[in-house]
C-alpha cells in the first residue's frame, strides 16, 4: 500500500511559480511511478506529468512542457511538481497519483493508477 498527501497549492498571479509536493508513505522503493493529474471545474481530470522514480524517465503533457518539472527527493519519500510561468488555464485541483506496476504507455490514463492523493487547489489569478 502507498499513501499520498499533496501540499503546496494556493493562489498565484499569472506568470508566477508554485511548487507542489506529494509525500509518499509505504513501499516506494523499486519500480514506482508518480504522476500529477489536474481537474478544472466542469472538466475531466487530465494528465499533467509522470516520472519513474527508478530510472528517472519522465513524460509531460504538451500544455505544460517547458513550464512544469517533476522531481523527487533522494530518500524517495516526496515527489515535487515545480510549476512556473503559470497561466489562468492552469487553475485546477492537482492530484498526485502513483503505481508500482503501470507501464509507460499507460502513464497518461488515470484509471491505471492504484494510489491517489486528495488533491490540492491551485488558482492562477489574472
């Protein structure tokens, strides 16, 4: 089992930056993929970014490439989503997800993740 707790959301102005964290407890060693999804009001949840903690590979949604970055700490207990050049359309609830068996082609699909956090709100004001 893995438990995930997000933090770091808040209100930021257009063009600003914010760093979200996702504290993971349980078994995070070995094969472990952490992803971030987001859901804006009235819209479906969408993939933002995913990273394999074992080999360091990553994948980003086109909408955030060059602006967002995923990372983790060396202890492999916390994942981070660094967001910069924020836009109003980045406003959403951001969810951390993780899985230990997911294959890369499934990283973009929320139903393939076994573990989810409760989300943290990010609001970008203009």
